[in-house]
C-alpha cells in the first residue's frame, strides 16, 4: 500500500472513530434542553358542529337541530351525532335521536362507522348502526347508514350536503335526507319502504368560519303508508317551510 493510500485509510478510520459515538449519542438524546420536542405524527383532537340549528316556519312552527362531534386521530375516532325537532307551539318533540359511534378511516376520504342509535321520540327504540361517512365526488359530504333494532326492524338513511362558496363569506348549501324502513311502525308513524324525505337550501353568511347566520327553505314529504298515518294524525304530508338559524362549530 502506497503512503498516500495508507494516509487516506488512516484518516477514514479516525473520522469513523469520532463520528460513530456522536451519532449514537444523538439517537439517545433527540433534543437538547430548550429545543422543541419532535413533531407528533398522529395527535388526537376534537371537533363539534351544529349544521342545522334553526326555526322552521310552518304549521306548526318547529325548532330543528342536527349536529355531530368527534374526538380522536386521523384513523380512529369516537363520534356522537344527534338530530330532532320540537314543536314550538306546545314544546312536544316531533322526533329526537342520538348516536354513539366508533369510526375508522378506510380511505383518504371515507370512514367506516359502527355503534348504536337510540330514538327518544316518537317511539323509544334502540338500534345497531353501521355505515360510512365522507367526502364523495363533487365535494358532497355524505352519510349512508343501515340500522337493525332488537325487534327485527331494519332501517336505512342516506343524507348529504354540499357547500357552494359564492364569495369567501357567502355560502349556499343544498341538503337532503332520505329514510326507509322494512316494517311498519304505527308508534313511530312510519310505513315500509321509502318513508320520508327532507330537502333544504340554505344561504349563510360567515361572520367567522365558526359562526354563520343563515336563511333558507325546506321541503318535507312523506310517502305511502307513512303519509297515510300522518294524514290520519292531522300532520301535513308535504310542506314547504322557510327557515332561519345559526350554524356554529368549534
């Protein structure tokens, strides 16, 4: 081995002798005192929203809510959802339900969700729930669920909404909800097949992203035996209502 090559090998060995202990020390102590901690790749956080929080003017007038909240990380979350309405003339509930769900991300845009649903009004009943929610093509926020009750009733719900930004603060939101059941339930005033639908168009102004008053119009309709039961109870089977409310999230 020539003298020049011998010197290069010696310099390389010396450098490795110095650098390897430094690298091992750096792995043991990832940050010096006073330095920020390493970035957490999968933190947990929460979110809550009242997407519908409104007075519906009709016969009779009604307060309507629909909201959800969740806590977790990008892959696993615990969800709570609730919706319902109250007759403002006498304070009686038209319908009310709450859901508790576990959610698992199955793609970049959709979550698989499973858990329980409980109806308080008009008929108290518990359900097992399984479905998915997420962002569909054309930016529609979609929920599709199947329900099974202890009494053998089967149910399904398909709903969604889409935010159209007319300006940075003015947002137009079309919305729909469809419900279907396998068996009639007179206590709940529901027939079989497609039972009812709710369509809405709301225009909101975002004072802040978290707070937005809105106005709009909704169309509620019932089908088949469900419409017959509603008519017998003196409830309108098709109704257009004007709405005003405040959408809020945190």
